[in-house]
C-alpha cells in the first residue's frame, strides 16, 4: 500500500500539467468592433452563448479538475456549464484583459480612436513600453500573467480549463513560448478558439493551436 501511494505521488510529479486554454465567447462589443479591455465588463452575445454551448458539448466529457477565469463576467459566462457540473472554479485578476485606457469603449477602427491602432503598431515594432493614457502595455500584462501562471502551475490539479481574453492571450502565448512579444499577433485566434498547453519542468509547450472545429456549425 505504501509503495503504491509513493508511486502515485511520483507519477503525478512526472505527469505534465495540461491546460485547455480558450478565449471567451463573442460579446456585443466584439460583434460591433468596440474596444473592450480590463475595465469594460461586457456580457456574451447570443452568438457567444451558442459558441459556449458548442464548446461544452464538444468537451464536456474531459475530466477537468479545476477551472480558472479572469475576473470579468464574459469569461465566467463562457465556462458556466462546466462550473455547473461542480468543477471547482477560481477567478484570477492576472488573467484579465489588457487595459486599453482611453480607447476602451470606442470603435477599434473609428476616426476618434487612431491611438488604438498606433499603439498596436508601436508594439509590433518592438517598442513595448508605450501605453495609452490610463492603460497597460504588454510588459504590465506579462508581469501579472507570470504571477497567475506560477500560481496555477503550483496547484495539484493536472487537467485544467482556463478562459481568458484575446489580446491577453496573444501576450501570454508569445512569452511562454519564448517569442519576443512584438510577435504576439502571430497568434490569430477568434472567440472560443482552443489551445492545449502542457507544463512540465518549468516549461510550457503548445500542443494544439487555435482549434475551432467545435465552432463549425455556429453561424450567427
């Protein structure tokens, strides 16, 4: 019995932690092209709920041991059906969307929001320090993400569902894979896209990239 217990403990330490990482479902702001950041607590649209239901139907039999979301309601609404199964859930502020400051609530491509496009192009050039007034830059987001992922990695569960946000997801996927964050836009995911990550020996690996098969029957 003792040997069996010890073998189980060792195996759990050797087994990689697997994280199903998704972007939240569509919101009304997504549909209308409005910038929503850390301080825009928008809700899922009708399509967003359909996307969430489709993801649940596709992955409801995965034996998740824990669910993590940001503190924003659109992430919790996306995974609510899993939470209703009784799976433990925790909100982490480190997973929140980037704060876009003065651009939040404005149309992304509007004439009154040129600074939004300009700051993204600035980051693409490799200059990560600039930020919009009242907002965050990728380095700010990376710092809080590091704390959140360190916490998640330290927990005992090995199979996790994690729901977060579009730009924050780009930032995270860039730095955990060793890319310069100016390359974050290489990760071109949509609402309810799925990545599967593995964590072992303090290293992250992307096993599945931008999986959208579960969304193929979602039209509007």
